[in-house]
C-alpha cells in the first residue's frame, strides 16, 4: 500500500488523534513545512515526509520516504544524537493508523524527542532573548562539525564547480516558473546574470578548494530555525537528507546560509560575529571570495521556498500577505549582497589591555568587517588553538622576534586576501613598533582604499587591572600579562600621524560615536 498525495489529508487527520500512538498523549499539534508534517505529542515528535517531487527532492514512493527517513536519522545523529531516536513504521490504514505498530508499514516517520519550541534560536532572537554567546557556540559547533565530517576526494563527483552551480541555476529556473510579477521577474533576471558572471570568475577557486578538501558532508540547512537550546548547550538539528548535493558542499556555503539568515532576521551584527568567529577558529580566510556567491544562492533558496509555499493550498490571506512581504525582503537582501563597495583597512594599536579586541569586535559587527588577530594567527603559526597556552617568556618561543615577523607577514597576507574579496578589514595587533604599520599603509595605498590606525590609550593602572581580570578568562587568546605590559611601557611611544586617531579606551563610546569618529578622520 502506498500513500498518494490525495490520501494524505485522511492520514494527517487521523494522526491528530491520540489513539494512533502507542503511549498516552493528548493535545497533539501539527507543524507543517513545505516538505513535511511534524506531529508534536508532548514527549515525542514524529516527522513524516510529504509525497512530493519538487525536482530537488523526490519523496513520491514509500521506499524513497523510508530511505530518506533513515538518512535523516544518520545525518542528524552527528550533531543531535540525543534528539533523534529512531525511524518508526506506521501500520494499519490511513483512516486508522498505528504509529510504531506491527504489520505491514504503509508509511514511516522519524521519531524525535520533542523540545520546547520557545528554545529555538529563531524565536529567542525574535523575542530579544538571543545572546552573543549563543552565536559564538553556534559558530564553534559548525567549525567542529566541519573539522570532523567526511571530505570529498579530488576525483569523486561531490562538490565539483559545475555541481555546485547547478542548484543556483535551478533556483532561477524554478522561481521563473513560480513568479508572475514582471518587476520581480526583472529583478530575478539581473540576479541570475550576476550569478553566472560570478561563477565564471570563481570557478577556478571552487575547483581548487575541492582538491584541498573543503567540500564536505555538511549539515546543509544551517539557519536559526534549525537550532535549539538544551540546558546550556546549543543544538543543531534538521540537516538536509533528501539531496546529497545540498549537503556535500564547500564549507563556506554552509556558513553563508547562517550569515544570510541572521541578516534576514535583522541582525547583521550577529551575522558578522558568527562569520568572524568561525574564521578565527578555522583560519579559512581564503574562502571569502566565495561568500557573496554562496550568500546569494542561500537567499534564493529561501525565496524559492516561500514561492513554493504560495503555490500550495490552504493558505489564508494573512499567511499569503506575509509570504509576499518575505519575497520582497529576500529580493532586497539579494540585491544588497551583490552590490559593489569599496572596503577600508583599519589597524588597532595599543598596549596590552588597552581594549583593542573589544573595540575591533564592536566595529566588525557595526561596520560589517572581517578581523584578523595577531594573537590567533601567531598561535595558528605554531599549530596551537587560539585559547591554548604556550607559556612562552617575553621575546622567546612563540613571542620571539622571528615568530613576530612571521605573524605580521601572515597578517599582511590575510589583509590582502580579505580586501581583495571586497570586505573591510580590521587587523587587531599591538603595532607598537611603527615599522610594522608601514606595509599595511602601503597595502591600502596600492589598492586606493581608506586607511586608518585606531590608537587606543588608557591609564597604566587601568591596563594592569584589565590584564589581571583577563588572565582568568579561559577563552582569552592573548597571553600578555603584567610582565609584558611593563616591558611595553618602557619603550612605548605615542603615535601622531595623519592616518591615526587617538581613542581613550577608559571612556566607553557608543558604536554611533565610534562610527562618527571614524568618518571625520582624514584617511
């Protein structure tokens, strides 16, 4: 027996009755997406796949739905093993189904622990409950997943440039058939042309990254609606099971989805925070030329999903109006993503404890910028994690003259990479030696872009107090202590150049005041 599309309303109604389940339950709720039905019973959730063929997925046969239920369990066990429990049969008949029963199955469901929907990060953001540490944890989980999952080999079929580009083109083809408004169709065509041009430019890099192992079996659907909180932990669920090409992707495509989702939800500051934290963990700055291309792809995926929902029956006027507004919002976001802009190069300068990283974090979130940090890249050069402790004495070990020169050469290289990708760059380092500044100034001059050194200053007693507090933070990358500060104070010279601006870091400036200060400086 198979469940055809016309049979589903009967089955769906029946699964809303408590007697369909092998345990006591009541007040069963139904959550519907464009490809599934999810029944919330209190302790457990049961997810059924709609018998649809949408081109990018095919759930039309029972065998296919069973297979993809098993895939969903396998893939999501990587990140949410205590949430995904089993694939269970549905026996009986559509009129009188028995979930996890005996007999010949006519349908299958994924059984999960039900969780409080209020803990979804999407709802926490909407209600103002989402904290920066949630975003940091999400970036860390994503980086950890990417470090562990299987990688496509150079000669297998996964993640070739052509295969990565195919769903981008499919988005435009499918949207072209769904959208009828001439103005939207014109906007769609302009975005399609940008995508095709960008692909030809980026194709060599995409091929190189596949050869270097950056195409991996990722989550595939990383947005806040698929992230929840359990206790103090962030949990990612509901990865893509129905199309392997959607999850065997360049890791930057995955990060781009999270980035665009945060942007779309009105929190670009958190989008830049997540991106920067991921890059600091992974060091994958060479992926940045691909960010805009993958961001546009992810935006068009969400646009397509809304367009599909508009075509499905059962929508009331309010739902339809909401989806129409969302479509326009996605088009606006897509066009902003592909706009050209002139980046800037900022350097922080100051003694240990002067607040360089604190300031640069606020600026990268406000400006939409990429930061590279000397403390992080110095340790990466020696194969150390950002928060690892080397216990190197002053001017020795990872802080030797040779290590410092190598670190600043790497910072200069990364700054060039980020700027060439079109993004404003903040280099977070002490820059107490003026000679270290000059290569960066020349880099900005060669690219004819604005350049500014943010020279942070604070009283020495405040610097000592901050360093003592920072020493207790296990997530702090810098190892500079009071001995380092004392050595710095002995040779410190203030900077007074036309390309610098002094910032008194003992005075808390609002982001708006900081941005006004930057705009009024000659660069």
